[in-house]
């Protein structure tokens, strides 16, 4: 399945968090992702550490931008605000991301992670800067 040049390539970080693109809705711009929260991601309570959830949300919020971005451009995260809603067990997690505002150089996006039962785990809003892809 081709997702455009940016999402077809998985970065080392995307490999670590097990990111897989499930769906890109060209009409709405919504991107659905799957992640694998490995046992090594657990904190002292046995749930997924917040930093790993934040990394998944960074990927989730960037995905709807990258899915439609020209090959010569890229984005960098300038701000990521995360709200943790409930503990996440290790195993599969799912992300849904969408762009909420875009200018030529700045993009705002939001994303949500849920567990396999569909319970919301965490939400994020993110600001990105569009840059030239070197």
C-alpha cells in the first residue's frame, strides 16, 4: 500500500514503536495507524510509560501531514501537548490523526491513541514547521 513518499519510509523511531499505516482517507485527510507497545515500554506500574505514548502521538499527529506533503518538503515538531487519559497496557495501540489548521509554513494537528477495545488512552495537539527536505 503506497502512502506517499514520506509514510512509505519508516524511520528508526517508527520501527521502535511499531508504527504501521492502516488507512489514509484522502477525502477527510484522517490517517489511522497501529503501534505495538512492547513489554520493554512498561513503567514501574506495568503500563506503557508516558514517553512512549508521546512518541506514538508525535507520529500520529505528523502522519496526516506527511501523507499529503510534497517529496521535497518535510515537517519538524515544534510543540507537542499530551493529555494522558488512562493507563495503557502493552500490546496493540491505535492512533487517529488529523490536520486542524495549515499555512504555508506551519501546521497544527491533533491525534488520539486508543487501546484494542477502543478506549481513549491519550490525546495530543501538535504544531509543526514545514521545512525543505535535505
